[in-house]
């Protein structure tokens, strides 16, 4: 019998849907300027144009703000918790 720790079956990235979602959320939650902007929004899709205007099309780590793999439901939940 082989034991597989439960975290080995976890397909998330640090509790987020994937690396791209985690990376975008990390920047919004930990950069004071981006945090101030993000807490004014309810939906991540509405925030993207402002992020692109302020930061360009990518996070400082190179993930596109509108990457198709970013889980918008998780991002919307995070935004709800900011305000």
C-alpha cells in the first residue's frame, strides 16, 4: 500500500486555482497602490482595464492580467474580502 499525502493530490497553487490566479491575487493583495485600486472594484473583469492602464498588460512577474487561466470567481471573492 502506498501512502500519498493529501497535499500531493491538491491541484491548486498555494490554495488558489493555479499559478496565474495566485500571482495576480498576490500583487493585488500585497502592493499598497494596487490594493488601494483593487478594493474599489467588485468584479475582476472590471478591474483589468485599470490594471492595464496603471501597470501595463502584465504583473511584475510577467503574468497577463487577463490571462485566460485566471479564475475570475476566485478573484471576485478576493475583491469582496478587500472592501
